[in-house]
C-alpha cells in the first residue's frame, strides 16, 4: 500500500483520480525514458529464445558414413604436413644425394606457384580455425552477467597529485 493511500485512508474518488494521474505520468515518462526493468525482461526473453533455437539446431540425427568419412579426411592435412616435414629431415639424413636432387627440383617451381600454395594452405587452416572458433563459442558467454560490478581500483597517490595539479578533485 502506497504512502498516499495510507494517508488518505480509503482512497475514494480523489485517491482513484490521483492513481490515474500517476499511471498517466508514468506512461508519459516511459515515452522519453525507457523502462529499464522492461528492457531487461525483453532482453532476457530474446536471449532465451535465441538459446533455445541454438540448441534445436544441434538436435539433428547422427551423421552417416559419408559425413564420418569426410570428417576423417578433414583431419588428415595437419598430421600429414607435420609428419611429412619430419620425414624430410629423416630423408635428408638417410639419402643426402637424393634429397639434394629433389630440393633442386623444387628450386625450379615458379614463385607465383609458391604464393598460390601458401594462399591455399593459409585459407584452409584459417577457415578450419574460424569454424572451430564458431562451433566452440558458447552463447552463454556472449552475454555479460546481469550483476557484474566494476572492479574497485586501488588508490594511486601519483594520479591524485596530478589531478590536483590539473584542477581536478
């Protein structure tokens, strides 16, 4: 029960009119200044709906043999590059003459072809990293906590002295 209602006792027609005026003023004030509580409720409802939709996307059935096969192929390039590079070191120590002949063959590859190979490898690994970043990002972490409070800073005497010299404080 509000303070005015307690002072007036039984509101009667005057109390009802005052209540109607108060509701009208509140409605007009919300036109210029949005209701923060209502905004938070709407933001929460939108976030819950988005989270529900996000969860529904991953309720799909199990992947078939083709999907598993392609996922296996997608996992091969990184280990192949790493093991192939280590294999080159072993090959260089085991058969230096043959290794030198193959490296001379690589010297004849034109520079634009090296740029193309670099672009393909960069885009492959960049797209793979972006894909995994998007998949593993939790939507819960994207929304800041409602009760977050700023950290309290320690007093800084040098900053206080400087502020006093600048006319602050």
